[in-house]
C-alpha cells in the first residue's frame, strides 16, 4: 500500500479482493442450487423442509460467528500497521473462541431442534412430515457447528490480510465435496444407500469438516502475517492467551447485537412464509436459491470493502479508506444490475429449474420480478455495511438491522401478505422495501465520515 493508488488502481484492488469471493460464493451457491434441485426432484416435502433447516442453520452460524466482524477489523488494522505479532496472537484467540462457541451452539441446537422446527412451521398434523425431515437434517448438521465456525475464523483472518484466493480454493473444494456426497447419498447411486434428506445433511457435514481442515492447513503453511506459529502463543496462561480477544469483542459486541436483531427478525419472517402453506414455502425456497446469485456479489464487495477500509485506516489513510468503500459500492451496484436483468429476462425459466407445478412456478416468477428491483439496493447495503464494519463502526449496522429487517420488513410483509392478502407476493414486496430503507440509511451515515475517527 505504497502511496495513493488512484481511482483506477483502487478499482483494481477492490476487484482483486472481490472476484475470488464471488467465485467462492458461486461455489457455495452451486451447492445451494443443486441441493435444492436434487431435493425438489426427490420429494416436494424434502425441499419444503429446507424452509426450516436452511434459515435456522444460517442464522445460528451468522449470529454466533459475529466475532468474525471484530476479527476482520482488528486483524486488518494490525496488518495495515505492520504489527505481525498482534496479528498472530489475535488469530489464536479467535480460533479458540470459535471452538468454544461452536461446541455450545451445536449442543444446544441439537437438543432443541424439534421444538424450533415446531415453532417455525407449527405443530399441526399438516406439517408433521416437513418437521420430521427438518429434525433429521438438523440432527446431522448441528453437531459439526464447531468445524464450520473454526473454518470461518480462519478464512476471515486470511481475508483481513488481503488473501481472498486461498479462501476461494477452500470454499470450492468443500463445495464440490458437498455436491458429490449429497448427490450420491440423496438418490443412492453407485451402490450407496438412498438417504434422501439425511444424505444432503451428511454432504453438508462432511464439507464443514473439510472446510475447517483446509483453513487450518492454510494458516499453518502460510507465509504472510496471518500464520499459525508456536511463537504466537504468549506466556502467562489462559488469561494471556485470551487477552487479544478484548478489542475483537469490543468491535464484535454491537455486531453480535445486529446479528441477533436481524436473524430474530428473519426467523419471524420465515414463520410468516411458513403460514402461507406448502406451495408458498416451496416457491420461496426456490426464490432464495435463485436470489443467492445476488447475495454472492453483495457479500463479496462487502468483504472487499471491509478489508480495504481496515487496512487503510491502520496505515493512517482515512481518505483512501473512504474512497475504497464508495468504489466497492459502485462496482457492486453495476454487478447487481446485471443480476436484475437476468431476473427480468427469464423469471419462469429460473423458477422452473426447481419446481414442476405450473401454478407454483407462475407465483415464483412474479416474486422474482420484485427481487430484481431489490438487487442494486442489496449491493449498496452490503458494501457500505462492510466498509463501516471494517472501520470498527458496528453500531450503525446494528441500528439499521433493527429498523430494516425487524420493523420495516415484518410490518410491511404482514400487512401486504395477510391484511391485503397478497400472499408470497406481499412477502417479497415487503422485503424489497426493507432493502430500500437500509440502503438510504447506510449511504447517509457513510457520507458523513464520522467512522474515519474511530479508534480500536
């Protein structure tokens, strides 16, 4: 980071960090697509059960992995300032925290999986099959929570140092394993047993273990500042070992609150969809898989913005940090407009990849047109939120998560879907309104620039 790279150079740096994350996301999305394609063609209720399992697993790992936000900001600043010893001590502490949190989440989630499934889709006889399938899936996946969180901690540390290619390779490898195992075990090909939803879960669990092992191997063999070495362990016992968590947790505290607020709202949102019936749940799962194309890009540019802003603030270049965030947001909007055009062009074809019933496909296609409008709003939201988190401002995203996903989305979705009886269409209209509110709010906060004066 010698000197100001200029706008073209900055755009190249954003792209250099973002494209491996996009490719990694494509690998994850390929798994999401294919898992739901396979389950949808295996049995409709198997796909419907992912309305319980998918959001729950995502929410648990997102909420209890919130310390990764603090790790990104603290490690990124230490890398920018050239403090390699601090980088390595923080890495060890974050990995230990990931193990502890993963074991707790896996154990508690496993014990309560049946109760949670009943809360999401109801306990009536009409949802008995979906609940049973969800319980089976969660019972296999949740015990491997620690593997997923440790792998994520390692990948975040690598990304904070500016290495997004290694995480891409790790994600692609784990994703391909998930895809292969799920196909073989769902349908029982090549002499394997036909396990259905349990096969999909075993593929996911195996990929989590591989994800962790490859992440740790990259940290041990790495040559950069983010490296697991014996001298990274400080003398002084457990207290000295955990001391580096202080600044990580200070930054991550509001991020943890943000995740709780957001995912509590999201799970309430899932409950609303669950009350619309089995057809709406199946269509919604297909739409989520399709919309993940947009999530890939927004997540990638959020990661790039976070790493670049953290490193430049650590190097004492706040104005360059500001330009990095705007550049990431601008490129993200351009990319997501391309996704929007795809949704507008062939909505029936995209939804029809997942579902066979014409009336369900028609419903999903209408909702996908609304999702197309939301894509550039998602781009602005995720890129600027990532930039603020990289700066250490995790309070603003928490406030935005309270106002958008909880207040605006739930109120709008309830009113549109149930009061105006628009059903699933109302759900997607309400969620798009949420993205609009968040995009406008984060743009205003980022433009003020107060985040440039935050000390960690």
